[in-house]
C-alpha cells in the first residue's frame, strides 16, 4: 500500500492462503460470516449497506467472554449484598424484626434472628451464590454456542444488515 492509497482501496489486494481475495469471495476470517449480497456503492453520500449471515460462533471465545462477564456479575452480586445489608442494618430493620419475633414467640424463646443475618454470613452466602453463578453462566453460554452452531448449520444462521455510517 502506498502513502496515497486508502486502506479500503488496498483491501482487494490482500490475498488469503488460497490465493483468493477476501473482498471478492465475501467470506470473513474463519468462515464465521458470509456475504449474501455484494455491497453497492453509496449514492449521494448515503452509507453502504451489507447483509451478512452469522453462520458460526466460536464456542471457545463465547466461553471466555461469558466467564469474564459472569465474574463481573458475581462481584456486583457480592457488593450489592454487602450494601443492602449495611443499609438495612443502618435502618435497624434487623433489630425490629428480632423484636417482632420475640413478641410473637415470647421471651423464653431461643430464636434470635440477628444470629442468622450477621454480615459475614450474608456476604459468605453471596460469595457462594456468585461462584455457582460463574460456573452455571459459563457452562450455559458455551452450550448455547454449540446449539447455535448446530441450528445455524440447519437454517443458515442469523442475517444482519450492517452500514458504514
């Protein structure tokens, strides 16, 4: 590519391993998206529209992405549980519930609601739920990618229309 060429003008010159131009064959790297029509030149400055079909999703990349997103969701869950506990404790909700239980059951009762809603127990429970969430979301997303690939092989995948605005 020379200094005066634009990257779009140099794209047809790039060759793949088979020697065919990727711009002419209309396939993306890894055969993950195929062009159903050739792009038409833009008229009067309007954006070009290209129809692509997502025919395959890489399960490994879905697993990595879903793992990272579910870890982020797990962290948010633990932080949210801690914040909600602090707000409820600051409003004395737990002591009010404990007082109400004592009034209903009686003074001789050994039930103490405050023993069950201690901060460390609530956060520990949130961490256990977050770990289960990470494992389940990662596994379900990966299985979903495999199912999408099987379904896309039968019906052709999802067709998208992309513009270059």
